């Protein structure tokens, strides 16, 4: 029997089911469903076991038996030699990056064989503080997916001196979230690694709130010099290992490594280099997981966690071990391996039917078929038709300054040096470039001579009304303007352009839709992804948003932008080297020091 609605709570806790599962496993009671004729991918022994069948009762696995063992009248599904594996467990991601709600996210996840995710909702937390985090948790509870939270740890990502955020998650607020929400199973990525290593009081109070409650602490660190102090501060995982050397350092310091597989067209694809700690240096993979981190709606459908697993296989990891990295290892890291991540007795019956090249074909969630032939079943469609609706305040977060000051600063009269931001692929790290500007030129001449375009960040939380000016080098914009209300992590609005008129047109479009990402040409919006929920999220189905994102990407490329729009969204993120721009101005990282746009020559 299927509980209504279809969500994580439709399967009773194991503590309430042990007697029934024991009776079914012993053959004294009938299972609800039997999946037979299967090869079973065991994440426990990293083998493929032939000729098995899986007995399911109450949404849980009662037993895995030799095929043909069951003789009763239970509902049978014969997969005819197909490969059955546990559902994937994504240990680190941000739902908001997908631009859809948790309920909508579930559709894409299940199609790609992911049945459990651990999300860090620091994006909505940066906009709406505790309210935003709790609204997303309410959304998650309605979703047909197992969704757990690592409580956002670094909201804001820096300090009020360097940027203006909408949220301020203090140690007390984080402690209260842990105490109120059982699905808050860890502390989210501690992004201010410089402050952690320096012993900052606020940073360590937040870590203490997690450790005192027995919750693990997730990390985000750049630079091998920071590893020792970071590990000593209680951080025990990171998804930011960019190469084999730092991955090796992190493993030896006691951290779990989450191999981040990003689509090759995005800044996040660090798996190919980081996996070298295993494939080149010989480290064991027992504390290595796969994760997605950030996906927009388009990439969420095309490049799920299953794709990341296949990327690991392509780089030398055996298939069963790679699937374990994508399922059991993530579950184990968060102490959930008694519930998910493998096909042992008592575990949730979250199962995936795979092709031999590990492409999901069908998914069962709590023993119920939710995906068949890579399409939602009527059961899943019914659940998706009843999504969570965010409250009205979540739709009223874009409060731009009125009147809005100039987006382009005047050029200094005399010779000067400009502190420019050079963008290069893949787009995560930005280079600090100092350029000498000769006096007497106007802006069009200056931009053309140095390959520059204007960039501005506008405070959008209705607090200080600040506008900061900068210049992007090598961004490649050849026409119009681009803008986004997803300026990580304080999510102020960022706009880049060649002239003020197009930049203002882009801001007008974002304001009209209460948030979004857009491309403007000659004052006309040519692509737009509206994001009315917190200026971050659409309330449409994932497929609809994916089509909008595809159109945006095409327009983005036509505009000449050298890095993808998700890399553009990172330009205000003042915790990644070397230089960033926030609503307060230019920031050098890791020095965390402000610098002016112009300096006298």
C-alpha cells in the first residue's frame, strides 16, 4: 500500500517494522512486491551478484534472495537480467542552483537514479534568513525524494564591511535549526576558510554549535596551506578538491572527499583532476564520494549524479566501486547507511534499474515505481501535481534602490591604474589584473583598447542601496548586457554591459520578474529565466525551466560571454581568489581587503 502523499515519510521508520520484515525475510509472511530476475550491484562488497530477487515490504527491503525463491502471490516485476542498484545519494548540492523548488527537483533526480540528496540551502538563507531555510525544509518534506539538510554555516559569506546580505545566520540561529529539524544532519560548507584558519570567534562558534550536537561539519577550502588548520577546526569533508595534490592532503588530514562532477561547460568539473589521488597516487576510495554541487535545470536533467559516477568509471574506477561512491559512501559519511545506500535488509527500497553502462532506466522510491523508461509514472506525476507553495514574502525579495544611481562611473581626468577582474575558463577563480589607463579617452575607446566591459553589483535587499562599479577583462561581451539576481552568495544583482542603457534595461527586466537571469541586446530582452521565489527559484516544473535555461545559454553565447552564466554568478563571491566585486566594491581574496577601482598613476 502506498501512503499519500508520496514523500520520505510514506515509509515507516525501521524501528516500527522490524518484526514484519523479519517474518517476510523468513518466509512466514508475504512481501508486498518482488523484483526478480535481477543482477544486483552490491555496494557493500562492490560486486555484481547474478540471479537475485528482492523482497519488499512496507517500502523496505526484507531480503535479497536467489531468483525464483519466492513462490507466493506477491506482485512480481521481472527485470529479465537487468542490473538493480541502490538509489544514488548526493552528499552535497544546492537546490536553489537548479532554479526550481525541492518538489520540482525531485523529478529530475529520480529520472537520473538519485533518491536521496543532502542540500545546503545557504542561497535562500542569504536572502531570507531562517525563514528561507525553513520554507525550503517544508518544501523538501512534501517532495517525493529523501531530502536532508546541512544547515547553512556561512551566511553571510564574509562580513558586513565587505558585502550586504539579506540573512545573518548566527550560531544561535543555527543551533535552533538543528534542534527544531531532525533532517538537519550536518553543518553546511564552511566557506570562510580564511576566518576558520585564523581562529575567528564567530566562525568557530558556528562550528561549535554543530559539534556539540554531534553533527558533522562540511567544508569548502582553497589552498593547501589552509588544510591543517581547517581539519583541526573540526571540518570533515570538502567538495572543493581541485587537483590530486590537495585531494591527497585532505584525505590524509581526515576529510572525506566529494568528487564534484560538473558538466564540462561549467566551472565545477573538478573530478578529473581530483580523482588522481586514487588513480595516480594509490589512495583508497573508501572515503571518497561523488557529488554534483551546482546544477541548473537544464544540466540537472542532462548531467545527474549518475553521470558523475560514469565519469569516475571513465577515469579508471570499477563500476561497482564508482556506484558505491555515489550511494553508500555518501550515506556512510552522514551516518545514514543503515537506511540508504545499499540493498541490505531493512533498508529503504529505493532502487534503480540500470543499463550495463550504468544509465538509469527505472526507479522505485520506497518500493513504488516512480520512473519507467526514464519517464515519470502516473504515481509520480500525481505527486508532482501537488507542489509546495512558498509564502508571499518569498516572492517579494527584490528591492532595488530607487532612484538607482549611475551604473557606470566617470573616468578619472588624469592617468590612472584600474583594478580589473579578468575572467578565464572554467570561471571559478578570477585573476586580479592592473591596467594603466591613459587620460583623455572616453569609455568606448577605453573598453575597446583593453578588452573590457562594465560590471556593477547592486544591493537588492532594501538595506543600504549601494551600487559598486568594476571592469571585467576578457569577459568577451560584444553586445548589450547580461544580468542576474543570483550573485553568489549574498545574491545581490550583478549586471555587465557595454553601455548604461542596456544595463538598465537588464535590471528593469529582472525587477519586473522579481528576480532572474537575462540577456539584453539593443535595449530588448532576448532571453529571460524568471526566478520570482527569493530571486533565485522558479515555481515551474523542471522541464519548463530547463527550456528557458537552454534559450538563455544560446543567447549568452551569442553575446560573446567567455564564461558560462553560472560562472558569471560567482563574480561577487568574495571567498574565492583572487578578486571579486560585491555591492561594497572590489575585494582581494584571500587577503579579504578592499581596493578601489581606480588608483592614481
